[in-house]
């Protein structure tokens, strides 16, 4: 079986956001978003905030479960 015929395109928007698009020969759409945020980008004042948000989104909090946070 040969490699899929994938074509990647990259564009940096005027606001600095980078968009990567992959054209495929499939009836499929997938969207992902990523930010430059996390322990490598946090100031001393915000250290640990990304990890806290990650746990809130995936595990929930005392008042809201993970599904309620996502929606």
C-alpha cells in the first residue's frame, strides 16, 4: 500500500496565528487548536496555571464535571 497523497500548507496570519492545512482525498474534516501556553511559556507569576486548567478540563472540578466544562 502506497503513502497517502497528502499536501500540507502553512500560512501565518497578520495576527501571528499559524494555520496548517492538510488536503486529503478523503471525505473527512478535523480541526485542532494549539497555543503557546504552558509551563515553558508561563511567567513566574502564572507558573502552574496551564497544569491546573488541564486538570479542570479533563477531570472536572467540585462544582462541574469535565463534560460541563467543555460544553
